C-alpha cells in the first residue's frame, strides 16, 4: 500500500519542478564551490599581476579585462587583507554607510567578493541590498509582448502598464521583421499611459541599435556577458567587443545595461567546475570594467539551473547584491518563470521586492504569460492584484499601483486610437475600428483579430527603408490632434540630447525629471532613513478597489 498523504504531495505543483543534487565538477553548485579559486591579488607598478591565484602570464581574456579595468587597484591589496566575515558584517550593518563600503567593495577581486557573500544568509543579504542599491527609490520594469506581434495590442498593453506604475517597458518579437511595428506600438502606448517611460525592443544588436538611433526606443539591456572564455568564444565575442558595442549605444544617447546570470555557463557546457556565483561575479566585473550603467541579472533565462540546486535562489539574490556592491544599477531578474508552485515563485520574488532594487523585475509580464515572448515571467498580468496586495500587506513599495477598470479601459482605448492615427498618417497598413475595440477590452492576443502578416512585414521593412524616425512620429501625432502624446514623445527625444538618463539607475518621472543615483542616491543607515514610503504613495498602495470602505457600509 502507498500513503495517501504522499500521493497528495507528489501531485503538488512544486513536485513538477526539476531538482538536481550538487555536482561541482560540471558547475552544478550555486555557491562556495570546492573548485572556486582562493581570493588573492598582487599589484606591481600600478598593475595587477596576480588575481585569485592566477599569475598574469596565465590570465585568460576575462582575467585580463578584470585586472585592467574592473578593480580599484589603489586599495586592492589593503582590502584583500581584510577579514571576509568582518566585511560581511559591515555589509548588513546599518551603521556602516554605503559610501564607505563602495570604496571597499570595488577593490575586491571576484574570488573575495564571493567569499564575503558566502558568510551571509538571505536575510543578511536582503539587509545589505536595501542599503547597497544605487538609487534610493525602487522601481519596476515589464515585458509587453504579443505572440501575434500585434502592434495594436502592444500599444494598449504598454499604456496600461504605464498607468500601473512601470518605469521601463521592454518588447521583443516572434517574427524578427515585425520589430519596427512592435517598437512603434510600445513607444506610443507607453507615452499615452505616462510621459517618461523608457522603452526597448530586444533584438539582434544591429537592428536594436538602429531602432534606438531612429528614436523609436530609449534603452537596451540584452547585451550578454559570460563568466568563462569558452562561452564568449562560442558566441564570437570578447569583453572588449561587448564594451565596444556598449559604447555604440551610449554615444547615441541610449541608456544601456549588460545581461548575465547564474547558470548560463552550466547551461552552455563551459562552467570549468566553478560555482555559478563565482562565474557570475566575473560577469559583473566585466560589466563594471566596460563602464555601462548596470546589469540585468538574477539568473534571467537560466533560472531553472540555480533553481534546481541547493541554495540556488540564495545565489540569485547574491548576484544582485554583488552588482550593487560594484556601484552598478541592477535590474534584478524575476523575469523568467521557473516554478509550477505559486508559493515558490512568490518566495523567489520577495528576495528583491522586500529590500527593493533599482528594478525589482527586469520583466514583469504585463501580458498573460501565453503572450510573453521572453518565455514567460515569474509574475504576469493575472498576478497584478496579488502583487498590489502584497505591497499593501507588507507596506513595501514594489513600484506598482492599484487601478480601476474604467481607468484601464479608457487608456487602452486611447492608445489603440492614437496608434491607428499614426499608422494612417505614416502610410502603414490600416488599423481597423474592430482592432481598436478588441485591444481596448482584450485579455491577450487570443482576443485580437488577425492582421495581414504579409502586408505588415512588407510595410515594416519599408518603414526602415523610408528612414522613419521619432520626429516623424511626433509630427503624425501633432497633425492628428494628439498634442499631449506628441509632447511626451518629443520630450523623450530631447532626453537623448541631454544624456542625463545615462547616469546610473536613471528613470524619468511624469514631469520628465531624471531620477538617478546622482540626485537620488541611496542613503539608508537604519530605521527611518533611506527610502520611506510617503503618505501620498502609501495612500495609493492602500487603495485597492475591493477594500470595503467605511462610507460604503
């Protein structure tokens, strides 16, 4: 006979997840791997000649890059002599300010920084993350995609996401040639919802950069870096080529982050027997050395790997913390679904939501997950109410706000109508009134009529050939009477000239003021300091539509 209790447990959602025992030889170990190098550094004549047990003549390309560009050499030998457990205590001690710690943490080697975090449990890491993130005010980012690449749906979803509180919005494509339409739909929808939303269209780099130069997007982050030389070689890249690409974006006024995450080297078969966190630390150091604003990390598309091993979700939190310790902006993952268990995916998310990060999600799915072209997100459109209530339960600012149905219906309708007018003005394929109505009330692409894909793809290609830019979009909006949206898009183009949003952790508020680590530096030093929810923001978080109010009784 079999136990009925265990039969019930076997059928629980969590037991549909995959789990593996630790296997350090191939990299299936999250932290504190037995083959991780011992921390160490030697400096001669202002140059690092030994790094974590390797002499200069034995450096691979990643070691060379990190040694030359990523470490504060002046303080390196001094910091490396400090006790790692004491450093861990300093990280979660509110009496030690972030400004003092940054001088120390940016002088550590990858081996040292991983050793320090090995002394910390998740609560201690969360305490440190609350203090170490660059921007004081937390924010959130979302995915806005459609399995049909429907630009009308994307515009409506983008407008709703802006109203719900997202500061950044990212799209991608199912069919690569749809990219110009998706970028245009995202741009218009986001600026209908709220002026100042940053947008990107994740594609291969040449097209992504072209769309940015045309003023149809404003940031990029899908520029991947890796922790072993073999993985870089497999992708025909080096830390230097990625740095050159980053400069191409930044020099044209595009905000840019790199992307990495624990587990990628294991997934690609080149982990060199090192722990996932140690290899990810190397990625973060490459990011620091390249001079970009920050990093999208938190395992990202490889989350199933650390999620399968002991302490894996702890390692994901640790990689987010390391990013902040190197004084970089962090978009802290939570974007790819990894578990069948609602309990488990919520627990994973709380590691970043409670302490707050620059972007708690680097892709909360603003659509239902069946429409998410980034392989689904840890939270999606069906979780909005849960997320808002968790904010309310814990008095935590997760970057979102409750909304009412009439507000969302109105903004989705406006976004669809505005895009309809822009398509007409630019000579693009017709957006019908039927599509506008469908996008207004749709849950996802299943509720949208099909478009003529052949006609759309031809027109999208011609849109690039014709050289349509953000200025043309502004003119089309103005000519059709949408002066508010035209002003918002124009303001976004102006940001490209001033470049203020190229500062670390930059977002743009509704008044088109840049909020970044320069003018909103995190100054947490214990209770009552750092970011505190204002009365206005708390009233917004509390005001969920389904709460019974005294005047309604």
